[in-house]
C-alpha cells in the first residue's frame, strides 16, 4: 500500500487519501454518511469512522463539522464581537461564551498593545444588525465587569470556506 507523508511525519494511507478525496466536497447528505462512504469505498461504516478518528488523533484533520452558508439561511449580518477581558478569567468566561447557543465560534487571541486590546473573540449571526447587537449585549451580560470594552466587527465580504483538499 502506498503512503503519503504530511509535514509532521504523519503517515496517510492510500485509503485515507481516498476517504479525504471522497469527502472534500462535503459529507454525503444522507441519514448515515459513514455507511454511504463505506458503500462507496467498499468497507464498513465503522471502519470509515475509525479512519476519520485516527486521522483526527494524528492531527491530519482537526474536526468534522457542518459549515452552514449563513447568507442562504437568512443571516445577512455577521458580527465578530471582540472583548477586552481580564486575563485571569478569560478561560472560564470564554468557555461560558462558547456555550451560548447563538455563538458559532469563540476563541482567545493575543493583544497587540497599544493598538489592539481585545483578547476574546465570539462570532454571532443575525438577520438584522439589531439582532447581532442584542446578542452582543447578552454576551456583555455574561462577561459583566470582567470586560473593560468591546466592539463588533461586521463582515463585509463572504469568504469561501473549504476543508482539507488533495489533488487526485
């Protein structure tokens, strides 16, 4: 069996490569995508899932997740809320913000003083600008006095989102 090697010396089997190629446009939109992939690649759904888990553990892939097209779903206002949060509470508060049902992703970033004091980022989406601002106010309520200041950076362009790509 031939193999390819990724920069960190992770070995990807020929089957892994076929699995990545079969899914780089997305998972099959069926009730059991693992079974469908197994059918396409002549193996069991459990084997397909095990290969994905193995590649994730090895760092070849980070995650498997849905990537919605917010605009097609009616969410035309996308705001990255940025917060200047006390460093001693950012782990606790970041986890709480990331659990809010309307936050699509939340992460810590380094400050770049004196120009950029924000260290906590949380993305929210809305059908109106007011909806995004309301969600930011709800985040502010969770952060309380731990946040000194914040702003909302609204998206001005749609960027194409893609996952891992291999040449066939």
